[in-house]
C-alpha cells in the first residue's frame, strides 16, 4: 500500500501553494522538506483530509480520499502541533475519543506508549494544562498505538526532552507502514524518501 498524490492544486486567497503537485510515498519514512511558508503543514493537512484540495487526487492504496473519506481517515493519523479545540477534556477523555474513532486499537499498547512517554500521571489533567512537550507526547503515543497504515507527523521532535527524543526516534525507525514527517533538523532515523517542496 502506498500514498499517491496527483495533480494537486491548492491556494490561499490567491497565493498558490501547489499547482499540479505530485508525490508518492511507500513503506518507510518520507521526509518532507522545505523552507518556512513553503506549505509543508498545509500539505500534511491536505493528506490527512483536514483540508480539501481545489483539484487533484489523494489515495492510500486503492482508497480515494474524496470518494471514501471515512475509510481513508481510519487508515491515517495526523500528529500536528495544533492545540486541541476541546480544552475541557482530560487527557484520558481525549485519548478515549480518538480510540473510539479507530476500531481495533490495542488498549494495552496505548498504555505502554503512555508509560514510555511518562504520561500516566497526567491522564486526569485537562488537556489545556499540558505543556508543549506533554501535548506532543500525547499525540505521539496515539500515533504509535493506533492501527493505521499512514502516519503524518509534523515536527515530531519539537518540545521533547532527551529521553523522549531517543524513544521517538527508535519507534519511528521500527515503524511498519508509511510515515510522512516534516522536520527542520536532520531526523536521525532511516529515511526511505526525501520530498522537497
């Protein structure tokens, strides 16, 4: 199974970000590189289905994002830097909400990821009370536990302490399936493809 983008067009109020953009990503890690403002985060959101392209197609294997939106979304997870829009939820409630959206999630694996990220003590806290690093760890714990074929991770190393950084690099290196990540720094993980935008 691979990710295929063809003839992608997208613009913000007259500013063209993508015109006829094409990309393929197979198993392994694809490093999406580009200058600030080049559209890396926008492209990640387009791939995730959080934004819709003006033209073109995005497919995961035989699943077309536009034609089979729910099936597509159940096969991918976007780990971005945005803070959640549900600040009244606790960390545990936020995790439960995501798990409910992804049938087949292994609860024991999620607990293991949370333990590795040292998040078990904050499960009862409001999501809005998390630090930047804790918020990133919560998203990454989900990313590594959910049964998806495609992980989209925007700046995975931002805000992480040294132990978490080492753990995340090891998990990314061992990951099966397709991972697309952005990083301003050399990721220091095995890279299968580099896409410059």
